[in-house]
């Protein structure tokens, strides 16, 4: 039997960050992870560049049934404090769109920084671990059965992440722990995930696979102006990923393919300035040649080989409305296989917003993605990992 002050379940962003901050406070900390190495999601994030935070962090960038829950932690450990840590480690980085900060070199820089901090704080990390039992002992300590070993701790931190990308070791273990201690777990769905289609839209996606367009994409309660990417399976890109967090099955999405143009005015003016040209040729500079041809097959095949001058204005107006309010109905999403995060999770009504401690079980903490806090694309989920991990570490 081993005794430590803190056991952290999960060696991802939130778990490692919490671990070394608790270690800095003189706590003996053990991190256990079921994978063969820690930080796998960190390594693959941002296309290998790790979008580790954002210059503009607000509560409005997060989804939760309790939208106020994230405020305290985000204020206590903000993006500037993490940026300072990155700079102290000499990691070069740059800003991309919308305040997103990425490593110049590799996401390995962020993982190595976390591991270096853990090492300096005396944190012990064990991988390939299987936890078979968690019990509360007399006096309030936790007895955790890890393989054939038993570890006793005063504080147990659940940082096991969500269900997204199971190939990297994701599982529902954190939710099982929550339920073991009588906590409510909200129904979970994949988020920040591409849309799939089973109808004619799939043909257009396949025909234009790899094409990226600046669009405005919306559902009833949300709208995003970002790039959209056609894939062999459907529609991806930042606009689609952002919108997926708000989309409900069966709901249509609306895409403005010409967000910088008045589509009606554009088509009617093109008719005046280029009366002998084909509509698909005139739209090619705005939509690409391939997408113009795909849309033509769907929406104006009868006018495919006639000049724009021969297309009645009423038809052009109708086509303009289609281009700026292109309604598509996804058959679904790519699911947890490619989802960047899990929407919903442990109900935050049962968790202290200041310390991430369970209100009904002393010594038990939940941090990061396992909670019902889901950030937008752009470094917001990493900042939640840092902030919630820090909050817990200060209370342990």
C-alpha cells in the first residue's frame, strides 16, 4: 500500500496542470493514466501545433447548462498567466485568426513544458494503469486499487477527459466515477465535429473535396463566420466544427456562400456587365470552378449552356437567395471518432465553481472536459483545462 496526498486520474492537459500546481504547494502527487503515454491529445491538437489558448477569453466562449460556472476559474487563472508560463519556458509561438495562439515548432513544446513542471514539483506519473476500484475509507481518505497495487490519498482529482477520439485512450471512466458518488451526468454528444450527409450534398462534397471557402454558417441560435471545408464525407472546417456544438439532429444548417456580397445585386450586376458569359463562369471567382459546376447541376441545369442575359431576373434572384441561404440537412456528424471535445458531462450544479470540488463528497474534484463546460474552437478548451486544473490545485 502506498500513501500520497493527491491522485490525479488522467494525464491530459487538465490533469498534468493540476498535478504540478498541487506539487508546487508541497503536496505529494501521483498521476495515473491508462494510455501508454500522457498528453496524446495535446500532441495532436491544432494539427500538431497546439492552439494552447486564446487572447480573447470570455464566458460567452463556453457552453454549459450553468453558463456562470466557468467565470470564477477563468478569472483566477487567465490566458495571460499561461502565456507567461509559455514564455518563461522559451517556447516560441504566434497568433493566427481570432486571437488563437499556436506553437511555432510543435505541440511537443507544450507537453514537454508540463512534464518539466511536473518533474520539478516531484509529481510521479504512471501510465498503462488500470483502476479497478475506488472506495472511501473511514476518515474520508480514498483507497484506489491500481492493478494489484493499492494507493491511499486524501484528494482524488478526476481529469479523465471526455469520450472524444477513443483511439487516443478516451473513455467514459470519469463519468462512471461521478455516478459512483451519486453525481448527475448530463447526456453527452460529440462536439467540434464535422457534419456528414447521405443525400445529394454528399456528391457535392466528394466533387469538391479539399475546397475551403470563407462562409457564414448558422443554425437557429448560433452563427459563425469561418472557413468551411468540403471532405469526402461531408462538411468540416472551423465554421462546421463551431456550429456542431449548437446543432441538433434533424435540424438544417444555413450557409451563406457569399458573406461579403449582396447576392441578388451581384448576379443582376453581372448580368449587366457580362451579358454573354455563362453563370457558372461568372461565379467561379467567388465559389471556385468546381463548386460552381456542382451547384449548376443541382440548381440551374436548364441554363447551363446559355448566357446570363438569357436567364430571367426572377430566376437569378431565386438563385441568389439559394447562394446566401443554402439550406442543408446533415444526416449526422462523424461522432466521437473525430470530435475534438465532448459536449455536456458532469453536472456543474454539484461542483464548486471556485475549487472544482464535489459538494457532496469531500476530497473529490472534477476538472477539464469531464465537466459540463465546452469551449469554442480556438484554444478555449485548453484554457478551461488550465483554469480548472489550477482552481483544484489551490484547494487540494
